[in-house]
């Protein structure tokens, strides 16, 4: 697949490359990153032809936005699509001790969950200041789910706060033409369905739930997206690691060590890929793009080499026989649409 090919992001009309840049790892989730290396990583993505850049206040408590902005605010504004998130704002560690969890690095700020109107506007203003860019193309409501907030009861409180506050702000900004597309970023398909029923969203940033390893979104959610022209930015295409590394010792799945059954399934997928001379990571990166609602894959990267590798993986030619064998072996759902 041509990594510079473009698709529309749902009904928004926003054009994005089929591979974009995921800014999560620049928040220094697992290891600290030299600033010049981080900047070079974003430069490599831009120079390589990626047009979609996704970041968030949460990633490194401002670090990711700071790095992404330091590159993009020197580029022609019409040459990229900028996506960031609301739902948290940042405060200095005055009233509470500094807590960057789950990041090992990042900037010296604590985050505060706030999906109200006031909190959302504060988050947007802070993001623009960190980015050094006065316009944002795509705004995503971030992490309104049970996994993040711990219980269904707390999630339901946050959901109501979001629809009464953040959603109305984003909907108003879209109607005024201040932002071009609004969405929700979560990794739970059932919560996506609840948001789709409650509001008019242009896209969802779905992390890890429609991949070469699992296709739980295929039964209800993706058909709904196709029917309503809701686009998908797909984060976590490697299921947080194992589809990039393979089933090696210490491979990670959903941000934790991969359990035995997941490792066994990945080993079987790897064996099929090997028979067709296709890297596992290439199949993982390209597979979701078979669905018409998936507009862009946004894997993260922390070096120029990783950006270039992702571009090469997207360009790797994959024979139809590989997808057919994966279906025959029941390693992907038989009804999964696959890339041409």
C-alpha cells in the first residue's frame, strides 16, 4: 500500500494519509527520549509524507504536544492535519506532589480530569500554547471509559459530564468552523457504541480493538460507522507491542506482559506470514485498512528509524493468499474485509 495515499476521515471531509504519526510514545512512556531525537522523529514523519499528527496533553503531561508543536509550528499550516485531545488539563505540582504516572519521563505537571465546558476550554487553550499553533483540525474527547476511571458508576458520571460539557463545546467549535472534525478516543468498543448513539461524531480514535489479533469491533461498531460515515483513526495497531515484536520473551499486549494464549495465537499468525515472506508487523499495519471506515493507522515512534520502518512496512506488498490462509486457519474472522 502507498503510505502517502489519502482517505477522507468520515464525513468531515478532512484528508489524511493512511499512515499517520501517533505521538503517545513521545510522552516517554517506557524510557526517556533525548529532545533532539524526539524532534528528529517528528521531522522524519513529516519529511516522509505523513500528514496526520496525533497527540494529547496526557502524553508525557505536555511533552508530546511540546515536541510535536516545535516541529509543526515551523511548517506551512495547510501541509498537515493536527489532532489533539480534551478531557484533562495540566497543573504545576503545588497542591499535590508530582505524579507523572504512567510515564517515566515527561514534563513536570500533574493532570486533572475535567470534561466540563470550563475544563475543556482550558485544555484547548493550554494545548494551543504548548503546540505554538493557534488552530487544531481534530479534537478528540479522551479516555471516557471504564478502563480509565475504574468503575461503571464513575464512567457514567464522566459520560454525562462529557455530553453536557466537552461535547457541546466541540460541537459548537465545529459548527463555527474553528475545528474541522470532532471525535472520541477510547479502547472499549461498547463505550464507542454509547457515544455514537449520544452524539454526532466525525470519527473515533479506537485503540487496539480492531487489529490482526482481534476483530471485536467488526460485528456491530464498524458497520455502524460505515452506515453513519464515521471515520476511524486506528491507534495501537500492534496491540501495544506484540504484533511488532512477535511472540518473543517479554512481548507486551494491552500494556502488560502477553498471556500464553495471546503468544500462541501470535506465533501461529507469524508462521503464516513467514510462509508468504511478509513481516508480521506489515500485516498488522495494513490489515485494518481493508475496512472502508478505517481512514488512518497511527502507530507511535520514538526514532527516525522507527518512522522509516513503519513507512516501509506499509509499502510492503502483501499477497491475497496470506489473508486467505489466515481466514482458513481461523486466525482472523472470515468476514473481515482485507486490503486489495
